[in-house]
């Protein structure tokens, strides 16, 4: 078969299977007016509004403008598209057709939702926006950037609930009856412990806040309850406070034990270190106890805000950047309809397994691989680097194939649609993440692999008969 003929067949198959696979076998998948999740024969699936099983295959950041060069208003991809397409609707139409020809059926986070309104062969792309409930609160109340600076929203503040409901009302309510809305992400990559943004646990950070901050009061009250006598607290935390009132007034408190970033922590090493130093074990127990309370409030309040504004669609949670401590995922699992996480590894199986123990459907909000052969620095940004575009294609095939072996995985969204500028975007990232470059030229090896493996996704997930 001629290669071009084979590619045409793959494209046709991909578009068809994305929406119609398993359509004849829906006895175990009750029809619902909106996308929802169901467990069928021991495997989780998303279910379309008309009752078909669905794996969400998406691309994030599908925008005509894409990234500006750091410190400027220059958007190279936007300049390309203005010259090539002339207007946003022409770009949206071409982009929707192209994505669906590659077997994608969803827009991931940070996309132009209007692309999902473009019909292609009587089908449309589903879409999954981020509401930024916590990030919005941080911007309004704490005057910072939750993702960039690692500032965690003070979920103990009564205004957190008020602001979350207001934000959800503004973003979610107008789309509550949209059948093509897949679901909501509440936030992206919040900081749940030591990570690339800082070395302190959240408890330490909250303990260092001013006395009038609700989160500081919650942290001190918990320590008072756990220790009773402030002298016992001092022994563990290496402090010299004379009273709990003094603790409450303190705005400078140091983390008593240095810890690796959450994603570098080794369970066995942590166990050995705690056995060797009971005070370290006590501090970590303090941190986990606080995390449990903080996560409980965050996920409860955000879930209630989403549900009040939009009772019809799924809540996919806060897109974990890494597997956070157990109390965090346990709290999330109580309130979300599916657990979302980003996974910048060659093989997602270990990560999937760690989330699977909570019994919820899982969706990968971001994954990607960066090629070293297209002239981009790839010097700042997450994910594995590979030599060539052929290597990117192979990595995509492996990642998706391994991921869909899990009975819990119901979606995977590639990061991202267009490459970042070589000069760096707002935070300096400068990577070959795109399915197209800034000249809107397609990475053929990668998209051919995407077309092939996306067409097989339902079969790989084990549902095809």
C-alpha cells in the first residue's frame, strides 16, 4: 500500500473511532444528557451524551496567538496565522479539521473553546477548561501567582469559599447546558509540598504567615491540639517560643528538617530517616495532618462551587503536577469525579498505579516529549528530551499504549499545540512541545504516530468487541 493511501485510511479510521467506537454495545452505559464516567466490565470509560464509550484524546493550548516572547508583546505564531489564514474563524476551521484528522476528539486546557464549535463531518471536539478557582483567589487576595510562585490559596479563609463560588458562577454557569463540555479542571499544578518552587512544606509556609491570616490560625490551632505544651512543639520544631500566643505572632519560622522535592522523595529512604529520628517523624506527621485539613477544605469548597454553578458536568480536580502526599489525593478522591494529573515521564504506568488505588477514573492533563533536532533550546521546561522527531513519535506511541492498559485511564491530553518561542515564553520555557511549529508547519512523524495510536485507543483500553 502506498504510504499516502495508508495515511488517508488511518485518518478516516481515527475520526470514525473517536466518536463511534463501541456504539452498538451501550447496554451497560446508560444515556445521560452530558458527558459522564461509568465503570463497565471492570474498566472506567467516559460516556458521551448519546451513550457511546469515549476516551478523551486531547491537545492543550490550542490558540491562534499561542505564546508571546518573554518580556514582549511579540507572538510569532499569531503573526504566522494572520498572514496565512487572515482571520480567527479560518484558523479555527483549519485547526479543528487537522486535530480531528489526527484522531483527537478533545481540546485540552488553555484552548480557544470556539474551536470546539466547528463541525467536522457532523462531529465536534469536546473541551475541558480550567476554572482556576485557587489561582484566582491567590491573585485577588494574596497578590501573587499560584502556579509560578507556588503560593497556595488559603482555603481556611471564609472569602476563599465566596470567591470560589463567584468565579465558578462566572465561568461555569453559562456553559452548564453545553453537551460538548467534557468537564472542569479546578486548578493547575498547585504546590502541595517541597517542589521546584520552594523547599518548605505547606505547614511551614502557613506557620510563617501573619497572625490575622485564617490559614495561620488554623495551622497554630492544629499544632496546639497536637502538642498541648508549647515546649514539646519546640523540641520537634527547633524553636524557643515561650507560649502559643508567641507562636501565633511569629512571622518567621524555619523548616526544622530539609526534605527532597515531593517527586524525588523515596518511600524507603523516608521511612529509614523517620525511624532514625523520631522528631523528624513527628514533624512529617504534623505536615501530613495539616495537608489533610487543607486539602479537605480545598477540594470540598471547589467541588461545591462547581456543582452549584454547573450540576451537569464532571469535576476533574486540580491537575496534580506530581503525586502529592497521600492525604491530598485521599481528600481529592472524596469530592472529584475524576482525578487529573500531569505526567512528564516516558512511562506513565507507575504514576497511574499510584493514583489508581483511590478507585477513580483518571485523566492525564499534560504529557509531552521534546526533540533536539529543530533548533529550539529545550533548556527550560518539564519532560523528557529525545534526539529526533521520530523519537518523539515513538515515545508518544509507547506512552499512550502503556497508559491505556490501565482500567482507570479515560483520557490523555498532549502538551501542547504550538512550540514555544526559542527566546522563551513568559516564564522562560523554550521547548519543542508542539504538534506544529511557530510557522504552523506540522511535525509529520509525530502526527502520523498520533493518528495511528489514537485510532487504536479504544481497543487498547480493552473495550472493543
